[in-house]
């Protein structure tokens, strides 16, 4: 790829990043991946960008719709795909909803290599803990009562580590840095509660890997706040 094409690639990826952070979170995952390819893009990366632009062109009128259901409960969904990048790092996806549509959307490559899917899940939650706590504090300072701050997870082993800390660490998780058990402290303080959610109902799964068919339609509708969730 020539220097001119590489600069054009970089420009369009940044435009896509601006778009998905404003009103089109349904293209956040492919855009996040393309952001990791801006330094040395290839023809394969260019083809992925073209496919993304074609998708946006086909659905120019779709826009994010948000609505609170009045329950005063924040529902966070955080998921990780294990070792999916070329350097074998995992990918974190996260969403926040208060009823309809995803208010916060996160899709990012993890900054450390992990040894198992469970460890990747715990690292992913640690990556999202900043927005999880900040959102609760912000809403409470605005006078909005937060009854519960719920974190949905689809990995039972990760739930045990996040809830019990070192008490649930085994041979494959003893190596984990103590900072990844910060979430355990938040659970003890009552600022966060963790619940199990089947993978097929995890909205954040949309932000961790390419999906197809009914699953793609269902999660996209939920994230964008469409009436028809594709189920």
C-alpha cells in the first residue's frame, strides 16, 4: 500500500471512530480493530474498511435511540474474546444500558497478554471499571438515585475471582496482578453487584468479535435501541 493510500486509510478510520462514538456504536468493533492497523495497513485492512463503509452506506438513517426505564438500575455487560489479535492479546467489549439502547459502548484491545479466557475476562472488567464507577458517581452527584450497579458476566470462573478475589485463585490465576482484584473491593463496598448472564444474551459480545445472522441482528438492535430486537 502506497503512502498516499495509507494516509487515506488513516483518515477514514478516524472518521469512522468519530461516527461510532457519537451515533453509530454498531460499527465500533470493526472500527476499533482498524484503529490497531493504522500504522502499517495492508490490502486486507483496506478491504475491511471498504466493507465497513458499504455497510454504513446501506443504512444511512439508522441512529442510536436511548430511553431509561425508570428502574434506577445500571446494567453493564462486559465480555472478552481470548487471544484474538495477531500478538495474541485479547479484546474487551462493554455496554451500559438503563432500559433501551446502549449509553456507553466500549471495544478495545487489551494492553496485556493473558493465559486463559478467565484471566482475559477479569482483565476486561478491570479495563471497564473506570467508566462503571464514574457513571455511578456522576449520576448520584446529579441527584439521580442509583439502586444497583449490575455487572453481567458469562464466565462463572471469572465471577468467582471478581467476587472472592485471591480466595478463588487457582494455579492458572495465581500470577494475576493484585490490581485486577480491585473489582472485588467494589463488590464488598456495595458499589457493584455481579450476575451471571448466558453468552447468547450478552450484548457486549457484539463488541468483541464479528457476529452473523440472528445474533448480529439481535445485539445490534439492542445496542442501537431499536424496537425490534431481532429475537
